[in-house]
C-alpha cells in the first residue's frame, strides 16, 4: 500500500503533481503537505517537518517530492545586480530553498524502505546551475538552489550506503506557468502549463535508476550540470 508525499502541494507545480499522481492511481494515498494544510507544514520550521515525517513512520512511503520554493514576494524581488543584495532576502531564500529541503531530507530519507523502489525528488532550477550561469542576476535564488543541489548530492551519497536501491535527485521543471513565474515569464520563453510539467516530471521520476542517485535532471530527463 504505497504512499506518495508532495510538499508544497499548494503551489502551481505541486498541485499539478498531486492531481497527476491521483489520476494515475499508482499510490494508495497521496499525502499533501502545505502551509495551509492540517496540520500546517512550514519548510522553515524543523518541528513541522519532523512532525510530518513522524506521522508517516511505519507506512510504506515510496515517493517524496519537494515542490516548495521561493523566488519573490511582496518584500523581495530577484536581484538584478550586487547593489540589490539584502541579507534578509538572502536568508529567506536559503531558508526556503536550501535549508528547508535539507531538513526534509534529514527527516524523510529515514522513511526509505529497506527494499524496493524509493525516490526523493526536490525541485531545483536550472538557474541554480553554476556551470550554466552565463547571465548573472537572481543571486539569492541561484545560490540557494546551488546549495540545495549540494545538500541533495551529499544526502544521496549518505543514503546510498545503507539503501543502495534508493534514488535522491534534484529536478528542473522547466519554465512553468505558476505564481512564481508569472511576473518573469517573457514572451518567447517555453512556458508550459503545470499539468504538462507535472506529467513530464513524473515520467522522469519513473525512469530514474539507483545509478542516477545524486544527479540533477531536467523535465526531459537530461542531465543539468551542477
Ligand atoms: N515555475 C517555474 O517556472 C519554475 C522554474 C524552475 C524551478 N521551479 C521550482 O519549482 C518548484 C515549484 O515552483 P512553482 O512554480 O510551483 O511555484 P509556486 O506556485 O510559487 O509554489 C511554491 C510552493 O512553495 C511553497 N512554499 C513557499 N514557502 C514555503 C514555506 N515557508 N513552507 C512551506 N511551503 C512553502 C508555497 O506555499 P504557499 O502556497 O503557502 O505560498 C507553494 O506551495 C520551486 O522549487 C521552484 O523554485 C519553478
């Protein structure tokens, strides 16, 4: 009786992932975690992450997707240059995009069963790739996603020692039409509907093998350079 978990289920991509997983029917239950859920799940609050994982102890968790993330809000806009760097903005980006998912790995990876398929996927972003950064800007988002990828990789290495069958990866969903991208999605960019992005991501997740754990992949399954 396999369980899937989606954190950030209130977001554009997260909600589409939940819908797609429920439509596909491969899991007995799709557990949703969000700030507006009951109990509330806040990725900046370790106690709420720990409680969410604890509630699933002993259950057959086979898939965990972290679809939380932060780019902008009414307080903070992505930086265009160094002059705009602000410690509060940097801190908030790191809390949501890097530290929170790292703490999710701390509390959710121990739920990995001793045998059989298990995937933990965190939604990163191609702009978090250091090797691919040719445009600059968006300092806090880029750096926090790069940190996320390092947390993911380090956790994947550790997990593989006791769970060689487990898969822990970062995924880039592409540019998706959500709250996060609405302000920035320029014409000409390939902006995809959340349902399409979710279907692509689930297809990639299905085809991943344990040999690919610790990797960073886009929605087509292609490797993104760190
Ligand atoms: N959309 C794109 O074009 C794009 C491109 C590359 C990567 N990504 C990545 O894909 C993921 C999903 O993004 P999206 O486009 O679906 O964005 P979104 O619609 O803005 O959703 C973001 C999600 O993160 C949640 N979140 C933010 N702060 C949180 C906190 N403190 N605790 C718990 N949840 C929190 C939001 O919850 P609330 O509803 O409570 O605010 C929401 O569920 C993110 O990691 C993003 O960086 C997106």
